[in-house]
C-alpha cells in the first residue's frame, strides 16, 4: 500500500494500479483502503483515475467470485462520487448478480446523474423504465417530470438557434435525432407521399373504408385486415382498425392495431404523429398510464407543442405521483 501511494504521488498511475492489484490478490480485506484512494481522487476532480482504481477493486472481487464485495465497493464509491461511468458499471454488476433492489437504486442514481449532466435523452429511458416498474413511486414521477423539462428546454434552445433569436418560438422541425423508443415508428414519417401500392392492397383498403361508411362493419373489418397484411397499406389499414375498435369501446383491440400502425411507415409525418397520439390516448383510457406518459414524452421531444401533449403530460405525471393539481 505504501509503494502504491508513492507511485500514485509520482504520477505513475499504471504502476500504482498494478501494485494495488497485487495487494488485493494477497489480502482482499484491504479493498476499503483502495476505495478510499479512489474516492479521494474523485473528490479532487480526477474522475478517470478514480474509476481506474475502482476497477481494481471490482476485478479483484470478481476473480474470487465475490459479487457482493464488488457491488458493495461500487455502492460505497458512488455515494461519494455518483458519476455516470461508475453507476453504469454498478447497474451491470447488479444485473449479472440478479440483485433487484440494488439494481433499482443504481438505475435511479444513474438517471439523476444523467439529469445533472444535462443528458436528458439518456435519463429518459431509465426514468420511464423505473416509473413503469413502480407507477406509484413519487420520486420516479418527479424524475420523469425533470426529464420532460430538460428535453423541452433543449428543444426550445434548438428552435431559438434556427430562428436566429427574437420573437415567440413556433413549432418547427428540428435536426435533433429521433428518440430510441420511437425510432422505428417515426423512421418513415418523412417518406415520399404517393409511393407505389399494389393494386390488390389498395383495393382492399378502399373497399374496407367503403364498407364501413355504408355500415357494413364485418365486411369492412375483413377488408382492412387483408390490407393490413400488405406492407404498403399496413399503416392506414391498421390505423383505421385501431380507431374503429377504440370508437366501439374495444380498447385492448384498438391498442393492438394502433401499435401495428405505429410500427409501419406512414405516408406523411402528420399521419404518423396522429397515430402515436391516438395510441397514447387509448393506453391512458385502458389504464396503462405509464406507457401513455412515456409515449407522450416521446411525441413532445420529437414534435414540440403537438396538440395538447404537454398538458396531458402534466396531468398524467400528477396522476402518477398522486399530486392534487400542483
């Protein structure tokens, strides 16, 4: 340990880490001293060095199959220095060790660390997952609200940059990357209208609409289901079926068809956003508040002030946290 300290003070970090590895191989019980070295480095702003020394502790514990010591060591470190790289490692360890409670705590810390660093996109996926797993948890609801605020602020900043400043911001398309959860659903929102459609599929779709307009619901459903099996008409047919079922109060079937539509490619961006909005509405009515809230957050991040999305986000967030109109 004395040699390691000398090497560390001399700036020979590679040698110091090798020395500490030998120390813990011989005497694993001294891992607390190495953790103290790591936390001291982190507090002095040397985060990368600190993480390197924590890797020594974790690797030494895992070499002996001591998962508990590896997790405990990282937990001690992140209480003092809750940095994203160390928390990611802690999450991975908890997953591999099958430790549910420490995993949830680590994920919450990681989401908070991302938020503190202004990394709303990374925080969002974790916050949504935590809230879906524990919908009644006030802290998870507040965390997702922070995500919404951060993403909103970032979107407003990008709009301001494109407008050159001044004046009230109006919703415009941004160059921001699409969010992970909806990347497939939104991948074709800018597709060229009027793409070639097979005659059979187009006929099935048109016949389905005509049957519905004439009140022949069974015939209309059959024709639309046939059109939904064809890639080129899948979006509109599935959307039509989803809205039909929702309108008849068959929410579960409606959600299933709207889900299929969301996975297909719409001809226009507006059509795609409308389906995502209708899907969120149906999920909310079905009682799947967490999924509805997550979807609305995605729409808001990608499309800005779309319809009443932001109002509904606030309402659902309050419902999740048990708030009473604050």
